[in-house]
C-alpha cells in the first residue's frame, strides 16, 4: 500500500502537470500596468474617488453594468485580449484571480496614477506604479507555487505586456492647478525630459522582472479631450499648453525606447504613438463614422467636459457616434480603432513594429 506521503506527492505532480499542460498551446499571457485608460476594476477595491463602478459606466458592456473600466464598454486591454484569442485578464485585486485564471495574466493598473509618485495625490488611495510592480513580483510567486519557477519564468518571458503612463503626470500634476509645485520646479520641456527619465527606470524594472515583449503607449492629444476643451479652449480649438505637452512627450518616449532596445540588443519595447492615433479621428471624426470628437457622450457643461460622468450627467443615446465617452476617456468604438492601429499601424504609429508583426515573429 503506498504511503500517504507518496499519494500526496503523486497528486501534487498531477496538479502541477495539469497546470503546465494548460499553458501549452494556450494564448500567451497578458499583463497590464498603468492608469485609468487600462484599469479594469482594481480601484473598485480601494477607498478612492478615482472609480468607475457606478452607472452609466459599463452601459454597453455585455452585462450592461459598471465594471470599474473607464468606458461605456470594453477598454483597450479587453480588445487586445480578444485579438489574442484570450479571455480578458482579471484585476489583480479581484478575489477570483486564482488557480488557472492566473495563467491568463493579470491587470495591475490603477486609475489616477502616473510615472511620478506625487501624481494623483488628490485621489488618495491608488496603486502607484512601484506597487504595481511589487504586485507583479507577488503574482509570479503565486504562479510559481502552482506550476514551478521554470514554467513561471517561461510564462512571463513569453507574455505580452501593456503599460500606459504619462497623461496623468500632466493632467493631474503639472497642469492640475494654475501654479503647481512641478510648474515652479520645471518648464514644460524639462518636466517632460524628467518624467521620460523616470519612465525609463520603470521599464527597466519590468525587464528585470522578466518582461520581454512590452507595448508602451504614449500620451494622447491632451489638449483635445473634452475636459481640456471645457476648461482651457479658445473657440473650441485644442488647448495649446496640454497639446504641446503631448507633442513633446511622444517623440521623447519613442527616442527613449529606441535607446533602451539598442542597449538591450533586442526589440523588447514597442512604442505606440497615441497622439498620432487619436489625432486622426479627432481632426476628422466623420471619416471614422463619429458625429463628434469634441463633445463627450457622458458629462455636463461645455462639451460635456466638466467634472465626471455620473447617473445625473447628460448621456448620449448612441455611444458609437462619439469619440469620447467621458471628459477624459475614449469610447469603446474609439478604443477599437486604437487597438486596430496597435496591431496593423505603420511606423507612423508603431516603433519599431506593430503587434501583428510581433505575433508573426514570436510564432516562428
């Protein structure tokens, strides 16, 4: 009769073998870091005002209920997962993120955060990027307990990683008040150079933690979002100073990523020029089937750009006709255009290559 110890070992080997077999032939894992553009519900578990857990958020999501995504429906990570043929990653703080769901990946993002730790302090309890990276370490320890260290390393090395940072460092830090501490410290060019240098450290930390395919999105046209139009615009034109910030930030990001890849000897990091992507449908919304790119679907005041989207806000009847869902965030339909460009865009948008090219190379 086999000993109880032997039986336990046999079951453990069977258990680990089952998990390992689940990773073979499955879609690559997907990890997400960043702010409200990619948060899919972590802030629901935090005491913070930076939440999207009440109607009408989620009105076009399959459940028609708010999920914590700052969208009327799917956000960018959801749509990337769909392109990968994978199920959506769960928020890292979701108690359902256990067992084989861990092998899909995880979303560590938290609305309100930036590259800098003093960004978004008005939101109090949010998961800053340093903590998101600590959570990624913790995640790897949890997965190692399931499938072993070697398989976990393979899963992480083979994963696609998305990181979206930078916009809040301008909107909720540098420009947050007419006279901010960072404005007194830096002019706009020097501030942009500084946050890019800090971003570089974050990306190197991701690399040290095993990330080998990292999609890094730049800042959208910050002066053209409904919030900026409502508070800073002259005659409905994109607000000059935030727009200049985006125009400085994106080329610096591309330059930094090219330097990093050269230093590492491999195309680890891929830069997505979000400003170019969104400028296309902002300047010519009708060409993309939008009624407007100036007025948010949900909001109040000029351009529906004042405050936040709530149950008492103005709400458009057809979200597909609006490029912006709320004063800050693209609609689901705009997100679909962005994700399509991530996969198929030319070098005007993607450096050094788009995601379809990456997928083809990695499948060899």
